[in-house]
């Protein structure tokens, strides 16, 4: 600007650092904490078990929230193959480890009977702040704690896609998938558990008194006219 003594320069004040969007700050308006490389994440990734990235803790709000959160992109089966998770779920690291073990040690082996190697797991939902089954006043779902995942189907390296709950898929394979899941997770819900789990499998690591576990997944068979013969695999 100009003054009676000639030009005068005023240094502009520094602009304030932009605040993150409200969704990232959470209900309290607090800025998110940075991701932390925990021992759990090191156990998950350093040994080549999985490909995952750390995420900032999910701020506590409305009964939801979680620490030590990761986004799980893929599970490494061996040097030559990996199984992608689509979309990549947001999970507590402890659940990501157990899910990776299940996929790597159990699912990848059990689906070989279908004719090819496992290539991809398709999920429906991981973290979402909501009540159980979206029913008001039913308590916070394990999804709201990043402690649950719903898996819908899987793909093989030959391009074929199978749903976990499809009655036409080989019964023996589905029985083994159920047994291995119920051995690893504290909650397994599928067809027969309730109306909300007819077309996918819910897995979580909810802690209950006395280590109680819930395994409700009916291995249903194809229904056809009396005397008909339907294939149990495809």
C-alpha cells in the first residue's frame, strides 16, 4: 500500500491450515489421529501373510469406533499367488489376521475341489456404524466396531464365481467352509440364522462370556421335483 512516505509493503498473514471434513473429524469435531504401525500390523504384513495398510483410528461416536484399524487388500497364498478382497474391507487388525488365516489355510485349500485355485473373495460389508441388522435399539453391530465382515462369494483362477450360500455349489466344499469358519470365528451367521443372512455369511470375533461361540449356517441343498436329479456342483 502507499503512504505519505512512499510505498509500504505489508507481509500477508499465513493462512490457517484447512480442517479435515466433518466426516473425518467424527462427531466430536476432533481431528483424526494418524495411523499407527502396531505389532499386529507387523505380524500381518511383515511375514508376507497379507497386503494391508494402516488406517487412522475410528473416532468413538454413537457407540461405534475402533483402534488399530487396517484396510485389507489381499492375502498371500504363496510366492506365485494371492487372493484379493473386493472391495478391500476396513477391519480391526485382529480380525484381519484371523480372516487372512482362514482364507490362506482353509478356504484356498477347500475350494480346490471345484477345479481351480482361489483368486478373489467378494465381501458385502465391513465397517459401518449401525445397530445389529439395522434394527433400531438392538445394540451396536460388530460392524460398528470394525470387528465383522460379510462375505458373499469367491472367484477362482479359471474365472468361475461361486456364492457361499448357493445350494448348487458342491455340498462337501460348503460343509468344510462352514466347519473351518466356525472353528476360527466366534460368530458365523448364514442361511437359517435369520432373514438377514440368507445370501451371505457374517463373520466376527465378538467376545462373549465363557468363550461362547455362535455357529448358525445351514448347508442347504437344491430343491427340485420328486425324483429329479440336480447337480451339487458347478
